[in-house]
């Protein structure tokens, strides 16, 4: 179970799917004992499957009939589909960013200076496009990334961004590196337990990006996982 503010996510592996109803009942009982109520109307169920699975997947019936099963879910502002696609998330942020761009054009029409326009663009639209990027950037397709970069190029041509501004790919890569540095340097970080054990090396080798044991690469989906992506990123240098 993962909780954040008033959002609760109950994650059950496929091997334990028969316990889903029981687990939900436990959550409901806990809510009742704390003078709360589990609202089934605002709850939803999603079954994740491998995006490249070549065999038929036996998906069980919904565990609780009153909780609807959906094809995609928004978790802390990031929309992800049952096949681990973030195409809808990209659509959402592009639509929202286009609306913000229209508002910025209105400010320009009312005399907002160019440097102020670029500051507002960076603080609102770029922040919106790159929000929580370590969680979803690895799941983007080439088409998703092209659409995002095209929006920024168009915004640059309109004068809302400096021509020397970094690409979204660079922004997201820097965000990945910053988060990974925080995880590896702080043993109390929430994600630190997800790191593999450190290697015990007795030889004087060239400096590496990290000294963690590399996990086995089993599928493209595991490669897109944030921790795995960072373990294999720039492995040859600091």
C-alpha cells in the first residue's frame, strides 16, 4: 500500500490477485475504525499487463463489483495506461500547455516584456511539461518525445523561450541525475531501499558512475524503470 496525502494506492501482484477483495475489505475496515469511509464511487481498479506480451493474458474479473475497472489511471498527476503507456499523459500536458500559451499571448498583447514572458513560460509551461519526469519519461515513445520537443521548438520560434534553452530531453535527463544523486547520497531517502547492493571490488579500476550491482535486464519494460535506467546510464564515467 502506498499513501500520499489523501490518495491511497493498493498494489497487488498477479500472483496474489485472489486476495484483492480481502485487501480492499481490510482498507474499508481500517477506514471505518478511524471514522472514515472508503468511497467506492471515487475508487477504481486497473490491471497492468506487459506492453509487449505475445501470449494471451488471463485477466480475472473485477475483485469488487462496485469499484469500476479502468483502462488508465492518474496517479499524483501522471496518467498511465494499463499497458504502461504515457501517451495520454503527454496529450494532457500538451493541451494544458497550449492553453497556458494562449494566456501568455494575451499578456504579450497587453505589453508584457519579452524577458518577463520567457520567465513566465519557464515557471509555468516548462515546469508543467517536466513535472515528475523521472516517473514517466522512460515510458515515452519516440512519437511522444517528438510531440513534446515540437511544442517547445514552436514556443521558441514564437519568442517565448530563448534560442539557447535546453531541450526537454536535456531537462528530464538533468532531473533524473539530480534525483539519483539524492537517492544514492541519502540512506533515508524513500527510494534508497530500491537500490541494489553495492559491489565489493578489490581492484583499482577506472571511476564509474556508481558502485551498485547492475540488475539483470529482462525486458524493455524493466529497462524503462527509473532505477534500472539510472543504473545503466553513463556507466562508463562519472
